[in-house]
C-alpha cells in the first residue's frame, strides 16, 4: 500500500471543513495511517516548501501556514499518491474542477484548503517532516478487501 501526505491547511480548519475533507478520502477507500493536529513552525515551512523558499510569495505562504494549526495526515491505500492528488484538485480553487476538494470548496488563490504530495518521492520526503516512524499505525480495516485487490495495489 502506498502512503501520501495530506495537510489540512488553516483556512480549511477555520471553515470547519476537516470532517468533510476526511470523509471524502475515506469514502474513496483511503485509510488514515497517521493523523495529528499541530502548529507548523517556520523551519517546517522552509523544509516542506523548500522549492518555493526563493519565490517572492514564500513569506506570505509561510505566514499563512504558521498562522494557525494544521492537520497532518498520512493517508494510505492503493494508488494513494495519485488518487489523493487528483481528489485535491488544481492549486487555485477557481481553476479546480468541480468534484475535487478545491473545486467544491475553494475560490481563492491564497487560501487553497489542502496540500497533497505531488508524487511518490515527494510523499516520502514530506511524510518525514511531519511524522516519525512510531506515528504510523498499521491495521486491517474489514472493508479493505472490498476496496482494492492486491493486483490493484501493485498497479498503482
């Protein structure tokens, strides 16, 4: 099974969308392998957004991400990285397709509700920023056998 990082950003928490967002991933068949509410620090923001640190918008991005708590989620499932990324939608809510999280709940270019790892290598790197190995939980959900076969997991 694949793992990816989902961050529920301060705007989604302030808008009380946490349960709605989690439910969408669970309804799709994803499983929560780790979850924590936390305050992102400036150092974490620099590490997480390392490719954006030199961009002119980074200070406002960092200020936003460190302004209020976030929720970090290690999401697990067959094809989790690609599926979660697709469910998240385009970066800016006004350009995101209806049916995606950002498309259904976002319109802002500054507040985009959620982060989802871009690819498998990003997921591996990003998960280490927010979780230690002991923060992950492995368990069998009874419904898992009805969501994806082992063959599906290998194709992801």
